[in-house]
C-alpha cells in the first residue's frame, strides 16, 4: 500500500502547461527561437513548432528548448520570466 504525503499531493496537484518552441529564428528582434505556451496567440503555426510537452515551469521548458537551440528565449507575452532579449 502506498501512503501519500502532503508533498506528493502538492506535487501532483501542481498545474502544468504545455509548451512549444518556434523552429524559425526571429528576425530583427532578439534573433532567437522563442518558447511559447500552448494558449499563446503569438505561437507559431503547427508546422513551425517543436513540441516541448508539459512542464511544471517556464524554466523547465527553457531547459528543454536549449537542447534544440542554444539561443532559445521566452515569449514576452506568455513566458515573461524567461524572456531575456
């Protein structure tokens, strides 16, 4: 029998967002590949997206994105905590 602690309940109750990465590098502003949440109106078309899956935080999504492009950065609209450029 598995006993659930408050830590486990909190861990599994935490909201996760789905993220994607733009395959196309931005032109003229930042010159980087942006990370977006699935609901962002600025996300690229599906054919230009790399699915990063569900993540607990924007930071986790950025770490995944940097495995594809070292210049990855967050969208200023949906991922402001990882938007640097």
